[in-house]
């Protein structure tokens, strides 16, 4: 019997519509509310932004950073209109994170100063520039058909770009695309690879799933000790189902050893 992705894990495939502020380190996005929008934004940055035709000119870098910093502070203070104006300045200079934030504010429906089509264009521009949170958000919208025509193959491609940059939520989503064969041929070995990457990144749902795959030998050689290790890791993060499975598997290993 194949392990099914738990509901908690599948919920994490919703869009990560979280604001980012440079140059802070990545943090986990806030828990998603219905519709995939977090209850509140989370300050996060991707180190995966790469130079391109939209890259900020060297002479504009410092003022763009200042605008982004002030914009996020204004947003946190509830001054959405002022924050949006500052993010738009930075976006006009070609900053990928600012373009993402402009799109987020519009898609959270916190301001309609930017037309929806313009916000979606900014999101795509940010994703093309290599900004991992934008790639993940775009992928989720393409997966779910939210504001964009659904395209599983395109969603999988964007998840892959973000996953390669180390974004844990994208690694989890990409694994599930391979697990279920959505937009790509079903491939349990690749699913296991990306669940393992997400598990290494601390995602408890991925830890549970890679444990299950090791237990069943699905996509990986059966390895009960590896399964026990990952169930135990998930259990230490508070996953009660993993805790019960870890106990049962430890008993099984002990019986087989004593037999």
C-alpha cells in the first residue's frame, strides 16, 4: 500500500504569498489561511536572485535597498499605501524582490492601486529573474489555476527552479508533483529525492513522507532504520502520527532482530 501525502503536507502546496525584505535571511512563511494566503506576511529573502536584463543598475543598488527596507517597515506598521509606493519605486529600478512584493500586496487584495494583470506581470518578471519565492508563488498559482490558467507542467517547472535554490516549500511541492505524476511522469525515486531535501530542510510533513517511503521501499531501497530515524525526527517536531509509527517500527525492528 503506497503512503499517501498527509493533508498537512498537501496544504503546504498552497501559494506562499509572503512579503520579503532584503537583505534578511530566509524564514518560514506564516501558516497559510484558506486560499493559500498567509495570515500575515513573513520577512524573507532569497539569495537566488540572478543578474538579468531587469537587474538593478549598480548606481541604484543602495537607494533600492533603502526603499525596500523602509517599505517593509511601513507595511509592518500598517501603512500599506506608503509601503506599496516604495516597493513600486524599487520595482521600477528592476528589483526582483520588490516586484514580488508589489504582486503580493495586490494578490492579498490589500490594495488595488496596481491592476491585477500588472501585478501578475511583475510576479513573472521576478520569477524569471531567479527570485525563488516568486517562482514558488507562480508555480502554486499555475498548479491551482488561481488568477492564471492551470498548467501542471509549467507549475512543475517553476517548482523545480525554486527547489534547486533550496526553498523548502518548493522542494516539498516538487516532490509531490513527482509523487502524484502531476505535470510530469510519476517518479517515486525523484519524489523521494525531493522529500529528502525538504526533510533535511526541517519540513515535518516531508520527514513523515520520506520515512514512509523508506519503510515501504517506495522510490528508495527499503530501510527500516532510516524510516525509524525520520519518523523520530518528525515526532520530535510534534507529529503525533509519526511518534506512533516510530514506536511501532522500533518494536518491529527489535522483534526481527531477536527472531
